[in-house]
C-alpha cells in the first residue's frame, strides 16, 4: 500500500469520527441558538451530516475497507470551544463563530481528501467527496449570511441597553 493511500485512509477515518462527533453536537447547538434562521441552519446541517457519514461509509466500501473512525482531536477541540460558548451563553454571534471554525476545518479536510482521491484515481471517492465539500462550503456561506443579521441585532440590543443606562 502506498504512503499516499495510507494517508488517504487515515484522513477518511479522521473525518468519519469528526462527522460522528458533529452529529452529537449539532442538536445542542440548535437548541442553544436564539435566531430562528440559525436554529434551522443547524437542523439542516444535521441532516446533511448524516449524509456525509453515509458517503464516507460508501467510500470505504468502494475501497474494500471497513469503515473505521480514528479519534479526531481537532474536531473534539473545536466542539469543546462551542460547548463553552453555549455554557457561558455568549450568544448567537459567538455560536456562529464556533460553527464557522468547524466548517472551515471540514472544508480543509474534505479538500485534501478530494485531492488525494484524484491522485489515487479513486473516481467514486472524488465524486462523493466533492458533494460533501460543496455542502460544507454552502453551509459556511449560509452561516456568513446569518452572522450579518445576528451581529446587527446583537449590536442594536447592546446600543439600546447602553442608551437606557
């Protein structure tokens, strides 16, 4: 087995675990969100994440490999930061920032995996990884849109409170 193939399988195992961790975290994030668009976005991404897990399993199957999760320390850390935001009730803007960190990690991971799959001539994997990568990018864009609204609302609330006091 080539070193690149081993790296590819290791990366798949890592993102497989990352997505499984995210499946547990997204309902908590949705529950913590106050903005309805943000709640809906988290719920939509939960459904997409279920598909991401299935796609990774399909990729393992296409490679005649057993799906195996390798503990993703990066996702664990990112989700711990998100949990702190929820516990401290820092608000939707902070929750969006935590979610963006997760999305950017996933975009980087899926981008690398897709590139490696291309080099390894794993066309089925390339197709599935590209689908997921596009969804992760779209989620990041949606978070940017919601962030504009949420940040303006939070700023207006703070301004109104300081005008009172």
